């Protein structure tokens, strides 16, 4: 296994410092300093303990050997001492020893293989399901399955040639491994997995970090009822499946004359170099102890020591490396690379009477494909991902994309005869543009509805604040001296308006408030025509002047003294004395007074916003808040706002205020708005009682 790219870059930059180093005290001291700098670099990469650093230290020593030779003096000091290595390996040794003293039994290996085969062949399997199924069938890690240098090629019906072994020194090598289910099914699932996740050239560590969690979840989901967890561990993923794969592979495919430890070392790719002069790789047996804690259980609960139960079955051959020269291998069916029907394997535990030999599967006629020179150039230029990639892998990728294009065409309801790149692209583009236009229209409608909602909510809040202010004014007026006023009818009308302020249209609520204020002022001035008579009012009267539908107990008439407002011209001076109400326009629409009020309100809001840095104490300047402060008619407010719109927008933008700010502030500070309105009227307008709006 090659070092990680970051370590390769470091070594390329720093290894030249060791060139020409001599075996002298001064030279060894230089090598020690070099090694200390290396460990410091490891710690900066969050590799802080010797156990985390050990594999990288081995890579560094191998790089020194490769560049300067086996006898380079730096090898004496670049590395951990014996005590450190003992401390590094002790937890591993203790864990392996503990596992081997607590053997786990597989009661039904056939069920484990059958479930893995189901995951590989199911159309609903996710990429994590495929990775777990391949882990059981081949014993390969997720980082090996997705490695950009990994290759799987069919050798026999139940074995493949595997290239891409991790944790191996030197160059990659290819060796034959058995597959617990059909090799053809394994290859199809492997290609689907790589197609789903892409073929990025990622480091094994990054692959494990990116995909490891989902694989663990899938393993626990599908095999928790069949595979007992290791002693002290509840994770069922790749290292565990390497042990299970090796155990079942011995049970199915190991020749009885071959030692099971040797067989495991061969199929798991455990290799080492014994002699530096002879670079031939030989089997390493020490690593096999990590995967020897699972055994097959027989019907009596003991270890089932049988081996090679499927050898001699149709399509099953002994691995080539274990075939004895001069002894023919068990007879097998002719091997073909063409797609054939899957032949179910008989269970290893069944003892049913011998069946008649199955008829050989019907062979599908093979085709020899010829690719033109132009097509070959396109494949080599546009579809090849690596220089050493085999042409068959490139062709498989093209076919996979073609299959995906066919599925996309089916989704778009294109006839088979129209499945061409141009047609598919045009159809997809048209549908995409249509979808984009519909999305834009829907988004525009949502924005309009939000704006209308904000406007109506602001109107409602302003009117509700107006009702609250009027209630406060009536309460203040109740403690003053004035001509006798029957309070109960007005109190009923105020309560009714308050309860319905959230649902009434703004215009209707405003008219009701106006009529209530006029009636109260008229009665306070002693006009009998304006006194409301709840008993004589018709049920069809306008809302705001109608009586409450549920009668209240009739108390003794209460009277309070209310001073006549100085700012309102007495009503009896403006009508002919026949008891009818004066025209509204003649009473209220005083443009000059409205303009002055609005100017004062604007200046008042500007002063509030400029004299505080707390955004929650500021107010958005809009027509609703001007209405609440002044009570002026909407046409006058709109005219005032239009003439100063640029100034008002600049003021709001200056303080970072936008639509909805006042409404949100009223929800969190419900008393702030009525208090602000009251302060303005008392300190700026000098009002002490209800006043007619202009």
C-alpha cells in the first residue's frame, strides 16, 4: 500500500536531507533531529500518540530503504524503540487473545450467504446494502471496493481475480479469491456500487470516514439476527465480515488436505517479504489470528470442522494456487463469460437423498463486438478515467450510462426510436425550463401574498392599538368632572369593538370608532340627540353602533364628569338642531391641521430612532404608525407619505428596518406601542382626552 499523498509530499521535500548521512555520532544525531521533526509534523496532523503514528513511521522507514538502501544509518534511529513498540502492540495482543478465548459460533452460514445474495440482487438495495453484501461475499473492505486501483475479474463461476489489497507493502498484486455466491452476481453488484458512488480518487481513510457509518448501520440492520457480535463489540461491519467471510470460505471451498490457516492467509492477501535479496512475497500467517474467533457450529453445538463442502458442485473449482500438479481438478461445467441463469447451490447442512443431476443451463449465444476506430478514440478520450484502465471497464461505464439514459427517456415518455442524445437533451431542457417558469410564478405569488399579509397585519395592529388608546382615554375621562354621561352603553360598545377588532375590515372598524367617539363627545357636551338608546336600536344597525346581542343586567345608571374637549368645535354649533349628526367631512377633513400633525409625528419617530442604538426600541415609519399617532384620514396620510417617500425609505434603510418590524415588536413588547402613542399625544400634541381625527 502506497503512503498517503500528504506523506509522499513531505518525504519528497525532506528525504534529501538524509542523503549522504554517515554512521557517525554527528550523523546519527542529525537523523534523530530529523525524526523529531517528523513526529512534530505528525502531531500537527492530529496524530499525537505512537499508536496513531506507527503505520506512518513504517511507511517512512520503507521510503528510506527504497531510496537509500537497507543499510542506511538513519534506519537505526528513525523509528520507535523496543519498549514503545511493546506498548503499541500490547492492547492489540490482549484484544486478540480475549477474542480467541471467547469463540463465536455461526449456526446457519447458508442463511448468512443467502441474505448477502439477496442484498446483491435486489433492485431496492441502497449502496450501503451492496457494500455490506459484497463484504460478506468477498471479505473486502469498503475502501478496497471503491479504491481507484481496485480490479475484480471473473476467474471461475465462484472465484474472481482481485487487485487492490490494502495494508500491503510494495506494488499491488493480483490473487484469486473465492466468492460465497455467484461471481457474476458479485461483479454486477460491484459495478453498480461504483456507479452509484462514482470513481473519485480518494484516500482509503477518506472513503472510510465518508461511507463507514452508513455501512455499519446497514450491517447491523440486515445481519444482527444471524451473526453474534464479537466479544466486547456490537459493530458488525467490515473487519467482522472479513472474519466471517474467511470462516465460511474455509467451510465451502478449502480442500481438506490444506491447512485452514494457510487458506485464510491466501484468500485474505496476507503477504510478507522474508529475504531482502529475494523480493518474492510469501504468505504471512500472523495476521490470520485477528480473524480466527468465529467457527461453524454443528447440530450438537460443537465446532463443525468440515472443509470444502461445496467442492465438486456444479461450477465450483479449487483455487488454482491449491490445485495439485498432475491431479486433475474436480469436473466442472464449461466456463463462459456470457450471462447465464444462476444455478442455486445446495445447502451444506441438508441431508436429502441424492437428486438427479440438473440439466446444464442453456448457453446464450455469444457475440463478438467490433468497435470502429472513431468510437475507440471517443472512448479513450472522453470515458477513460485512468491511463492503465482496461478497455472493458471503459465499455462497461458507457453501457451503464446508456442504461441510465434509457431509464431517463422512459421517465420522460420518449418512444424508443427517439432515444438519441440530442432528443433527450432537448426534452430535458424543455421540461426543466417549464418547471423553472412554474416555480418562478409560484414564488411570485407567494411573495405577493406575504406582502398583502404584512400590510393587513399592520392595519389590524394599528387599529387594535387605536382601540386600546381609546379605552385608555375613556378610563382617564371617567375620573374627571363633566356633565353626566351614561357610561354603560359606551362601555358595551367599546368591549364589542375590542373583541372584534382582529376580524373586522379596517374601514368598518375605523368608521365604528369614529361614530363611537362622536357619540361620546356629543353626549358629554349635553346633546340629547347623540345619546345612544340600546333598547330602541334596531338589530340591523351598523356594526359599532349596534347593541350587544346578549343583554346584561341593567344596573343603576352611572354618571361621570367629562370636560368638553377644547379642540373640537361643539356639535350644536354646526347643525340645525334637528337631532341629526353633522356631516363627517365638515367635521374632520382639515388639511392644514392634518399636515401639521403628520409633520410632528414624523419628527417624533425620527427622534426616537436617532437617539437609540437598540434596534428593538426603533419603529418603522409607515402609514399605519402615522395613522395610530395622528388619527388623520388615510387620503391625507397617503398624500403626506407620497411627498416624502424617498426621505422615509432612506430613514428606514438607515436603521435597518423593514416590513413586519413593528408587528414583531408589538408581539414581544405589547405595551410599547400604546405607551409610545400616549406619550406622543400628551407631550407633543398636548392632548388630554379623545380628539376627532383630521
